[in-house]
C-alpha cells in the first residue's frame, strides 16, 4: 500500500525587515551546502494581512506552498524569506501553530533609513512620483494598512512590538536579531553566526556582492523591461534555457546591472527626517531595552540628544 510522503515545512524563516538586506541574506544562504531556500523568495503564506499585487504573488494554498519545499528533503536548514512576516501582527502566531520549533531570523535597520530606502525603491520602479514627505504623510494618514497595498513607511519601522511578538511566542532562544548596519560591515561574520544558529556546519569566507544597491533606470524603457523581469522572477519563471545554467544570485542581479546605474543616494528631505525622528524615538528606546543593548542609529537611539521630550 502506497503512503503519502511526509510534508516538508520550512524550519526557519527570514521575517524582515524590508529594505534591510534580507535579499542578500536569502541569496547567500541559498548557495550554502545544507541549506535549502524556497525558490520563490517571498511566498507570504503566513502573512494574514498581505494582499497580492503586481510585484509578487501571495501564496494562500497549502499544497502550492508545500510544493516550494518538495526538493528540500534531507537538508539541515529549510527556509523562506518573507519580509511581510515581521510587521504582520498575526504571522508569528500562524507560523508557530504550524512549525513551533522554527528558527526566526530578523534584520533591523535604522527605521528612518529603512523608510527612506523603501520610498526610493518605489520611486525607482516608477510606482510613485511625489516627494518623500508628501508620500509619507499620505501613507501615514491612510486607513488601509495592508502589506502590498500600503507602503507602511512608519508602521514597518515600529520594531518594538514586532520583535516582542516573536520573543513572546517563540522564545528568545529561537529568534536571532541582526542589526543591518553591523551586517553590512561584517557580512561574513554575520552569516556564519546565522549558520551556527541554524545548526549548519559550514563557514563562509568571502562575500561576493551586495544585492539591491541604490540605482536609477538608465532610460524610461529600462524601467518597463525591468518590471517584466520582476514579474517573471516573482512567479519563478525561467523563460530561456541559459538562465537555468546560471546561479540564482546572477539571475537576480544581472537585469539590475544592465538596466540601472548606481548613483549617489539623494539626501532625505528635512521635514520628513524630523517627522520620522520624532515618531520613532520612543519606540527605539523601548527596543534597546528589550534587546539589552544600544543600537547604532544615532538620530533615534538612546545616544541621541537631539529630541527634547515634551
């Protein structure tokens, strides 16, 4: 009598934050022996407050989700990376109900820089044209807070409650918090710490490249062509044979390198900076207390003396 094969679920999740090197970590881990990463980077299966949009599909069907891990049998670490899981208030509970022993990895970035980087990404791909301050105010005042429809510039940077939810549900020993600014400076060390956290006996000695650096389209046509590549990538479509022969990291970065050019990142508007500085300050202080350490975010951390309490 034939028996159904045992279901293979991820045993670790990169939950965010968005614009905090989660794409880089995903591709670094994907090339390490013993680690299996979902071929769809951001399935968002456990994100109850995510909706499908033109940039990605939200996988809701259990069988479709598990098909992502059909080839993962025998791997030590099986993971996926959905940045919506950090902000989504129901994601920790839903993940825990299915995979209670899962390991959770999160990367936290200066929330002002994270919000501005998010805005620049949307502007780069032609999704918005207004100034950062105008866009920030519009999004902040919006009543519709959904991942995939709202930009959530402020909400995604309110880390204290987000981190605390995972600590409370999974326990601190199952959650690894990485600070983006430290990850960028010491990438090899950070990744090796992640591998140890996942129980993978491997040591990385060199980092090849950074994913998602700041850049702008080389021409108006570049943006349209790249949007097509993003549509294919989000649906895991490899439309010509040569791509199958290339590492996924090359497939990810090559269109960006061809169609965009790196330039110096523009400075944030003073009024937007002031608004975010005031709104994030207290949350970062609570986060520092929760983590038991100061954070390298001088404009919003306990080391900042620029904000006067009212």
